[in-house]
C-alpha cells in the first residue's frame, strides 16, 4: 500500500503557480469587477481580465473580441506575405503556402468563437 501512495504522489500533476492566473466570468455588471484573492500553496494568483487558455484570449462576456483583433492582425500579416510575393511561385505553391500559413491560424479554435458578434 505504501508503494501505491508513493507512486500516486510522484505522478500527480501539480499546479504551476508561475503560469496560473485567476479571473471572473460574470454577466452581472456589479459582480464583474470583483477581483478574487486565490491562494495556492501560499502564493496569491495574479488577477487578469483577459486570460489566455490554449491560445484563445477570453474576456468577461466571452465575445472573443481581443482574440479576434489579434487574429486579424496575424492573418493580415500572413496574407501580405503571400500577396506581395514576386518571386514567381506557381499557383499550387501559393495555395499550399496559404493553407499552411493563413488557414491554420484562422481556423484554430473556430468552433469556440465563430458565433461571436466580432467575427
């Protein structure tokens, strides 16, 4: 039984306090400005209004506005890279490049934010 307890404690995932933040998602405007004081292992977690989870920036009302503004800039820069190419690439090479550069960034986590009013 002791070996099982040692095995579980050795492989149990631990929360990284350096990478963890806390935030409040609330539709009530009075409660939305509340800042939480969450303490884990004696460390107080920093508060952020727009946390990033798996590359998607979240906001209080889950409108994904900040995420889509950043995504727009990223896609615009990649489109300019492809559109400004005068190095004589064939259409199939440009199509493959567009699929790899632009569509991969534009479609990442699309099911989460595709119904947003800021799309």
